[in-house]
C-alpha cells in the first residue's frame, strides 16, 4: 500500500463509522489519580494537637525539667556526703627496730568519710532560689503554649479567610461565564457584537487568573496550619470557630490571667528573693567531717581502728568588695525585672483597649460590608436584566460584576477581621487558650 492511499483509507473509515453512528477507535483517556482527602479539624482540635506535638512546646517543657535538676543539684550540696575508699600498700620490705615492726610490708587500709555542712547559709538560700526557678520555667512554658496556640488559631483563621476569597472568586467567575455565554449566543444569533463578546471573554480570563492565585494562597494557608499541628501535609479548617468574648472583666482579673504577666511576676519574685538572701553571704560557714579508718595489719604507730572528727569554721573578713558588688548586681537585676513588668503591664492595658475598639469597629464595618454586598448583587441582577432587554450596555454589566466581586471580597475581609479581633481580645484578656 502506497503512502498516498493510507490517509484516504483512514478518512473513509472515519466517515463510515460516523455515518453508522459509531466513532473510530481512539485511545481511552487516562483518569488522573484521585488525591487523598485533606485532613480537616476544628479549631479546638488544631490547638490541642499543636500543643501536644509542636517542638517549641516540648523545648519549653525540657526547660522545666532542667530547672528541677538544678534544684536537686543545689539541694545535694546541703545534704550529708558519705564515701569510702580502700588503699593497698606494699613496700619492698617491712620496717622496724628492736624486733618490732612499725611498718608492715603489705598493708590494707579501709577508710570512710561522712561530711556535711553545719552552717552554710548561702547554700541553703540557693536551694530556695533554685526552687523559684522551677516556677519561673513552668510559667515560661505556659507563655510558650499560648504563643503556639495563638499562632495555630491565626493560621486556622487564615485558612477560613482564604476559603471565603476562593468562594467569592468562584461565584464571580460563574457570573462572568454566564455573561460570556449570553454574549456568545447573541453574537451567533446576529444581534450581538464581537466587541461585547471579547469584553465578556476578557472578564472570564481575568477572573480565572484571580481564582488560580487565590487557590494557591489557600493551599499555602493549609500547609501553614499543617506545619503548626505537625502533620505531614496540608490541613483544612472544618468549621468556623465561635469565640465567646466576655462582656465585663476587671483589670485585676485579666492581668492575673495573662501568662506573660504571671511569668514576669515570677521573675521579679525570684529576683527579690535573691536580693533578700544577700546578707547570708556575710555569715561564716562550718563543715563537719568524720573519717573512720581500719588498717590491717596494724603497725607500731598505726592502730587497727581509728577515727577523726573535724569541724572547720570559716569567716571571710576581707575579700576586696566582692560580696558588695555581687549584691549590687542582684539589685540591678531586680530593678530591671520591675521595669520589664511595668512596661508589660502598660502594653497589656493598651492591647486590651485596642482590641476592644478594633472589635467594635470591625463589627460596624461588617454590617456596612454586608449591606454593600447585598446592594451590589442587586445592582448586578438589575443590570443583567436590563442588558438582556437592550436597556444598558455590556460595559455596565462588567462593571457591575466587578463591583459585586469587590464588595463580596470586602465582606469576607470584614468577617475575617471580626474573627481576628475577637481572638486578639481573648488573647489580651488571657482567655485563650482556655
């Protein structure tokens, strides 16, 4: 068969198959593999998983464990010490005179030691100071937990906001496609213009571009939430969170509930204890040391059994001003902690005021945004009907579509603003996480 005949036969087979209601054999399209369903969870579940799995919280917990070990180490110094030792000594020959041996050739010595501080005011004070650091580490962990919880909640709200933007853009794309279909039919029917059809097609292309960008933004938000909850993949928001904002809370109540305030208060209390204990550095120190010994065989000048009790008392008289300088450094640390607490309290009051005002403002803005969106959608409906009967132009329909999309976007942003303002107020009041 020649090369010129083969194409003709192929065309004839295709024509015959079409004529008899059959289509020529074609390769079956392969279906793309279905992606696994994305994990969804509520805000409470996301926060719980983040607090359980996030390495930042685990690192903070290890700081508590470290403070506990440091406390045990400081306390061990004030407790008795018990030890024992065995020494075997061999000389080249025994030593003695007048037939008496005062140094055997081989001798085994077993010696014990029991010692403890009898008077150690500074060391005893260090035990209480180390115990304070455990509380400081625990409150620091609570502050870190709040930071992780807030970051997770913000990521969760970002997913919800991205979903709203995608939904708004999808509706805008549907409206643009509907208008393009109508313009195409009018053009095919001979009553429309190519210009109107191109304008409608351009609007569809623009909305498709925006939708692609918003879908990528949604995926990034879902991936960010997945990272915080330590999941190997994106995580989607299951439901809209309902924040319960308290109506009346006194300053004393919310100040005591904030983890950062309580942490800084514990730092100041620990620094105050260190300054109060500075006078203990001037007290004498005393140590008792009891050493029993057993020697075999006994020598002439070495009894078989012996013990020694030693009590040593030390009183520093002059050390060049070291203790005075150390007390001054401790006072500076205390002053710094007080200033940090004052600054934190001022900042906290500002955060509460701003959060309250922001929530009220966003709630008012949401009411206006909803009204504007409803009005813009009604304008779009009327404009579309007017265009279909020839009472308006294609440009007015496209402008109405764009305005409806923008107002819907503004409404979604206002809703997100209200949710974020509620979260900020709960954080400022120390009510999140619960």
